[in-house]
């Protein structure tokens, strides 16, 4: 997943605010409705924290599945060995 991210593709709250202001000067947005930089920064922080949490949970679930598969496979191998004796 990290290989898809490029630092040049990321927005800072300041650059996002500047882009929104540009859209307002072009008439595509209403200037009064543009969020303050502080609000944008908070939104980015909450989104980032939530994304990291969800990603960590997915990886943990995947790793637990892999770990359980390994345990089951090792258990079946040891059962086969004990039957031979």
C-alpha cells in the first residue's frame, strides 16, 4: 500500500486551502464556505488516524489468518508423524 503514495502527491492543509481559494476566485466555490486552515488540518488528522487504524486492523486480521493456517498445517504434520510410530 505504501508504494502507491508519493510525497509529491500529498496536500498540506495550507496548500489545500490555497487551492480552494483559487477555485473560489474562479467562481467555482464560494469564498465564505471555504474552511479555515486549522479546520482542514484537523480534518486531515482525523482522516489519517482513521485510515491508519483501519489499515492496521486489516493487516492484523490477515496476519492472524496466516498464523492460524500455519498452526493448523503444523498440527496436521505432527499428527501424521505420530500416526506413523
